C-alpha cells in the first residue's frame, strides 16, 4: 500500500502540463505567462496596490501582516498553528513536533511568514466566472494567486527555481465590482477574457494588452475584492521506516468587510464540519434532511450546492497523499454507513433519496449509487478537493517567473485537476458571452466534465496514461466488484487498462495493460 501511495505522490509531482505542440488548455481562462505576470506583479496587480498599501517598496511580510486589513488574518493563523500543535500533542504524543528537520512533524516556520525577507508574488490570474451561480450579480470571480517567496535568495536546484515557500494567498475578486456601470455586463466580461485566447503576445506586451481598455484586467482592482483564501503546508513528515510520508495543509477563508476595511474569519464554502456533525444529533439530523431534500440533492449532484453556514467549518486540514481508498484523513470519512459507528447517512437514507429523486423526474448526472454519493460528499469540500489530483495540497502552485530561466523550468503551474477543468470553464464563458442558458454543473474532481469536447481524449486529464479510472473487473477483497453506475464511464483509452491501486478500492489509474 505504501508503494502505491508513493507512486501516486510521484505522479502528482511530475510535469503534467499539456503535451508539447498542443494548444494551451488555459487559453482564455487564465494568465500564466511568466513575463506578463512579472510586469503585473510590479504594476497594477501587485499585492501592495491591491490592498492599498504604500507602493514605495515591495510589500514584504513584516509590513503586510501589520496592515489593519491583514492583522486579523495573522491572529487567526497564529491561533490555528497553536491549535494544530496542541491537537498533535494530544493525539500523537510519541511523535515530536516543531520547526526543523529533527522533529517527526516538521512545522512551517512562521518566522518566515512574517519576515522582511519574504513576500507574496503574483503567480497566476484565474478566471472563475464558472462560479457565477454563487452570486449572479458579480458575474463570478477572478482570482489573483500569490505565492510566498524568499527575496534575494539564491536559486534552487538544477533549473534555477526561486526559493518559494509552500503557501499561497488567493485574493478573490468579484468579476464585476459593486456599483459598476450598467453597460458592463457578464457577457462583456466573458468576451474580453475569451478574446485573449487568440493573442500571441508574451511578456510586457501581453501585460500591457491585458490591462488596456480592451483587456480583461482593466475591469478589476481593489473595488472588486471579496475575500482572501490561504493555503499553507502547516507540517510535513518525511518518509522513514517508522512512518509514511505525509504533508498537512491548512486552509482558511477571510471575508472582506468594506465598512471596517479588514478581513475577517469566515466559513469555508461546503467544508462540512465533520467532527461537530458527528457529535451533535440534532445538527446531524438537520443536515441529513437538508441535503437529501430533492432540490438540494440535485444541486449536490451537479456540484453547485451551497451548504448553509451552520453546518460548515472555519478551518480545514487537508493531509496528502491519500490514495484511492477511503481514509480517516478524508473530510467525509465516517459520514456514510460503512465507516464509523454513528454515520450521518445510512445506506437506506441515500438509496431512498436517489429513488425519490428519480420518481420526481430529477435526472442525476453523477450520483447513481451510495459510493457516488460518498465520493461527491468528499469531493465538494475544500479539503477533499485539494486531496484530489493536486500537486501536493495545491491546485495552482503558480508560475515561477522569479526562476533563472522561467520559460525552461519543468515545474508546471497547476495540477491535473486544474487543466482538466478548463474545457468546462471555457464552455461556460462562451455561454455567458453569447447570452445563452448556462450549465454550471461539474463532474467529480477526478474526472473532467468534457462537455462534448474531444480536446482531452487520450490525455492524463481524461482517459490517457495516469488518468483516474474505475476498474470494472476489479475485486474488493475476494469478491468481484459490482459495476457502479456512478463510475462506469471512467474508462481508459485504447491500449490502456485500469489498474486498481489497492485491494479495497475499485479506483485506479490508466496504465499499459498486461496484454499490451
């Protein structure tokens, strides 16, 4: 089992960008050109300008986290570190924890987070107008991804990578700011983004075009700010004979209050508070009744459900790697019958809800079994999504334009999950631009929703080598597995076969089969 997980971790860390010569999957939906990002970071999209800090010098972290707007974030992160250490000491007293490689659990050094030698560097701009269902008036989101980096540190490794640290700060912007002119429609914004797909510009010329009156980045600024999301590798465990390799990622969200001009701690979208639900019978019953309501079950199936805040957490720890089998480290573990002693949902609850939906004429796209329900329950959470087809615990580690040779670096900016989702996101942008009805649904994080496109056929994102798949002929224990309607479409391209990764899971990866 350990070797399977190690192989999975190595695969997730390998270069998984589009095949050489193929069109960029993120065209029209993201800005990932190193030279352009450098110009934008030094100009209109630098974190200092976005947060209204004096632009007299780079916004190093010692200055960033004493800004009135950011001070609550520092306080909350410090509290989370203390909570994490106390929980570790209580649950794993035999394993040491602290800053430095001499400890079993090596903590992230907070001294670097608040140092004058580090700062957050713009490493990507992402269009998320596919999330307009959350707040239609805002037309969805634009995300500025900043990666924590050491300033003036020597290059790292053979390819001269910059000294980046395992933390991202995601500045979430409304695609359309409150109070925008009526002439600025969602269709206009989508059109501006889609037009960039045909541009051949790079570097400073691309940055200038993106921020010109006809460019999509001219439409965003500090007035668009909605919240900050942070993702930090809070601790990691090295592989030893005594324990497996593991990394824990702390996920937090902070909403922006325009009256106080500060960010405040908020619940994570759809991050179910498992511990609280499992310990509170009334809360558990209320959540079960809410989610199994046919209308909410339909949204849950489509991936557009918005779970009420009373069921959500304000923090998440996402351990990786997890693998393909159900694990206590997954956020939905123990919530469906079969794992744990006191689940939220029994098998009968789920089966009855699926039948009721079918009888009511609700055509479910993804959830057609108890296993599909459980996978979606894990998949919709922040932690569960970051555990799935990520690069470590990140979906967008970002472009390293500070590297000695950024155009030649082997490190890709994003995960297989990110690249696999671009077809769906672009399809939604086209519908918004054209004023057509928009289908905001999404598949499972492990398999992209293709929308009829063949762009991903034969790639690791869909059914090619390394893709996630469902082993139709697999066995669970000594018994043949049933064909699960939630996953029967998860096949492999010609010449490949689905090889399951453990004896207790039907999920696997597409590799060359025994007969090829």
